[in-house]
C-alpha cells in the first residue's frame, strides 16, 4: 500500500551544500566564449551567487509539499516516489506522466493542475507522476540491466497497485520512450500514449525512408523537397546538428556514468553547470532574448533534486542501461506500438522526425505541430500541452469504449 511522503531534507545536508558552494573553484575560460565551450561562465557565476545568497530550499520544499501529494510504494525492488493527484471529474482518465533527464517531476507543477481540474468541457485525468528509479526520491536499482523495459514494468505495476487497470501514458525525453515501452509491452493496461518527442528512426528496409534520408542529408538534395517537406528537411538537419554538436553527454553517460558521477556528486557548482547547459541549449529561447527561459528558483530546485538526494550518478545510468540492454534500439527502432498514439511536435525539440517515420513505428492517430516550445514542453508550454493531451485522450471515437 502506498504511504504518504513528505519531502524533508536534513539540515546537515543543506549546511554541507552551502559550504561546498562557498568553496567553489571555477575553471579558467576563454574570454567572450559565452556558451560556445559549454555553460557560460558569467551566467554560472550569477546563478551560484543567487544560490548562495538568495535561494531558499526550505521555501521550495514547502511549496512542493503544499502543492502536490507525494507518496512512496515498493515496486519491482524500487522504493518508488510518485505524485498522485485525483480528479473530482467522474470521467477522469488515469494517466501516468513520465519525466526524463535532466528534468524531474518539477517540470509538471504547472501542467498537473490543468489536467486534474481542467474546467468544464475538457478531459480530466487522475495524474500519477513517478520519479524515475534512481532519480530524486526514488531509490536506485541495485543490479545491472535495469533498463527501459524494467522501468516500464515498474510503472505498469505502480498503476495496477493504485487500482488503475486501464490507463494512458505521456512523456517527453526518456518519458517518451517509456510511454512507448508501456504501449508495446503492457497494452492490456496502457491503452494509449501521448509524446512530445517522437522516438523513431528510418527503417533501412523501407525504400521511401532511405529516399527521405537522402533528401535531407545529401549535398544540395535538401534544396529540393521531393520525398519530404521543406519543414521536415529542416527538422532532420536540426537533429543532425544536435547529434554532431550537442550529444557528447550521451556518449559519456552511456559508457562511463560512474566516472562522471565522481565529479557531479562532489561539486554542486559542477552539477549545476552540467544541467544548465542542457536547459539552455534544448529550450525555445526566442522570446527570452536568447537567455534560459526559466526562473533561477526552478533551475536550482531541479538541481537540488539531484544533489540533495545523492541520486545524480544513478540518474545517469539510465543511458548506460538502455544502451547495454539494447532496450533503446529495440524500442525506438524495431518495435511497433499498436496502442493509439499522439505526437505533439515543438519547434525547438532536440529530436524531430518526419511523420512518415512515426507511422511505421506507432499507431499514429494525432499529429500536431506547434510554433513555439522546446524539449521541456511540460514546463515551457503547459497549457498547449494540456490541451493537446485533452483533445487526444478525450476523443471518444478512439477511447470511448475503453474509458467512457
């Protein structure tokens, strides 16, 4: 049985954090380099100064406890932390809402109320938002091989333990792949998925996919949108640019996460720098004058959920396990997800794939392209994301016989 959980960090851990921050030794940098070599040194210094002098963990902790109902439940060897918000709407649909890395449940604080109490005429949800195993307040797996399939199994068991025999799933980043895994391996219970990052790749045995890839990547071919639209070509070029210039973290975390963990678990400044770079590079900054479009409190609190729990190293291992179990390749490139699927495409998402690649790997029922937003859609565009989910899961032609 799930037991209520209150976030309460020991004062000794907070005092230790402050001492470490005050003893920060920053590296040298190239003058005027800004974000070219990684996190902007001046921005990091500004954030560190705010963290030391102004930021109040206790206020953020109290807000998290006040605004969300937290629980813990032993599931599949994991002491699993999750948020559980039940709607008063009699037609509410059970939903497992899944974050990724470098995020946390903190991304969902604006989204959840819109899903639970959406107002008249909009689809409501009973929201379950777990911290991934090894993230924040969920315990870390103790054995090798705890990859995406094991995490999906854990979340399916969680929903069943809560009495939700039939439910839907939503996620971005790893949450996207875990949602697909639920649809693939637990379709008797997970009846539909909604993702804001399409985990898909071209099929090497599909001639049309090969022509589409050539249309995007061959010299000069991108100037003639024949097999893809001009927009889809730009998506693939953006994705390739990300893989060429922004994905080194994936290789490190997929191969030697423990080595990286020694540094990130010992230096809060280093951890903040590692995470800030991703929030800067992966977000839609066009309406923020190119700056990180989040408050200092949000960015530092998210960092604290990794630092104060000591779970940063275990959070990195999702990359290693998904690579070495083969789960990521199997789920992204090989397995077909037969449950109804919706995709919301945001322009600054780091992975953007053609719709045709999605239809070959998903039972794609809804596809919507938006004009603003990035990788952290639940935080950047919570109202838009909520409406897209409500439109899809509230479609009685698709889900009427299941939930209504």
